[in-house]
């Protein structure tokens, strides 16, 4: 049961978060909002998530973690209900600035609370990190998937209500959460002690998180506008974003089979090709199947970056808490930098193809820089 809870709560919470982000962007695009207005949703989400990191480190405590988890999910439910009744752009933007605060509070409190779970048969760190990534990525995939299925039957406001109802159910489950206390080391601590000896590359890991999310946020900013201009159905809109997160989830599992790749920087440019190819595909197609293919490639690229970063952040147990907190801040930085980059690369009314090509070139350059940093650190060690 304890192992199930470790993976279920991130899975369930990310369904709600991804549903809110999907509905927030696509509802504005359908209402005729500008590119900057659509991009303001992930931009504000990222800024808030970045700023919430240091704040959470100062307020989270193991003693009150369960109460903080419940409060965070309850806040998500309230915000979802308010969004369902809001049609003013500024009010929507303010609400999406508050959503990541609730999400950050939940995930930080959850990780603190679950340190008490007894996992005597801890898995190696690479397996643990991959399974975590699989769980939350799968939840992130289901939000857009549900929107795609329900898009023809429910309005945008009704889907906000679904997010609120889902949050309330998750809050009730939190009340019944009573994991056993560990007698010795926690599962994450034990997993971190079973590792391949090699260079610790958390800095290029953080770089990768930002690079991957910038690439995806460029797509996530343009995609709602492209979908509206081409008249795609809600099913197609949802399937493209589902493909991204589903590929990220399955890619996390597949990477378990690739032994010790986290200590071999030669894999970084190979994985980077996936992100570059994804952006080039989005800039050169008009068929749903190719958009789905491009989103899947980007999902695989982002999966490698998340796993690489979290793995190296967890290698030294005494530094894990600080490095993971910085990693969460890099997530916020990627979410906020992506829409800004999208706005700089594209002007309203112009074709999206050249903008995707410029984004692909930028990602390629950043991947090369990240690879160079990783090789330099490896030589020093």
C-alpha cells in the first residue's frame, strides 16, 4: 500500500494540474485571445512555481505535512470552481498565478510526509526516479486526454468543475493517508546509496530541465492557436498534448533498460536530436498524425532531462533536499522562459514555420552547451 501511495498521489494531482493548464490555454484560444494572452497562462504558472520553491522550504514541516497536503488540494478545488465562473482575462491570469502555489505546496508537503514510509526493499536510484517520472507524467497525460474525450460534451467551464471535483476526491483520500513510519533509512535515502560511481552532473541536469521545458512551452504556446486556425476538433487538440506526456511517461520506463546512461554525457546530444526534430516537425506539417509524432518526440526528450536531473540531484543524500528544491525552481524557470521565447520568435499574423525552425536551432545550441559543461565536469572529476 505504501508503494502504491508513493506513485498514486503525484499521478492524481498532475491530472488536475494538466487539465487546468490545458483548459486555460485552449479556452482562451477558442475565445479569440492573442498569442501573448494564451502564452500568459504557462508564463504566470512558471513564474509562480519558480517563486514558490524557496517559500515552501520555509513553511513545510513533517509535523504538519498532512494538513498542508489537504489544504493545498482544497485550494486547487476552490481555484478550479472560481475559474469555472470567470471569463475576465486578468482574473483568469491571477488565478493561474495561484494554481502553482497550491501545486507546489502539495508536492513539497507530500515528499516530506512520505519520508516516513517504510520501504525495506528499496529499488536502485535510477529505477526509483524513472518510476516517479512515469507516475506523474502519466497523470499529466490524462488531463489533456480527458479534455479531448469530453470536449464535445462539456463546456470549458464544466471541465473546470471536473477538476474541482477531482481535487475534492483527492483531498478526501489525503485524510485517510496513514503510512507506517520507517525504522531505518527511508526508501529514497536507501535508493540513493545504491548507485553507479561516476561524475555528479546536477548542473547540466538543471540546464536540461530548462531546455526541455522551453522547447515544450514553445509548442504549448503555439499549438492552441494552430489548432484553432486549422479547425481541429477537441479530440485532436487533446491527443497531441496527451501524446507528449504519454511518451514522457513511457520513455521514463524505457530508460530503466539503458544502464548507467546518466553518467555518460555522450547520450545528451543524441537525446537532444529528439527535441530538435520535434520542433522541426511542428513547423513543417499540417496533419494531425505528424503533430502527434512531434509531440511524442518532445515528450521523450523532456523525459530524459527530468530523469537525468533528478537522478544527479539525489546522488548525494546530504545534498538531495537542496538540489531537488533548486530542480523544482528550474521547472518554474522553464515554464516561464518558454512562452517568452515563443513571443520573441513569432509575430502575430505570421506563419509559425520559421519560428519553430528558430526554436529548433536554439535548442540545438543549448544542448551542445549543456553537453560541453557535462564533459568538462566529468574531466574535472
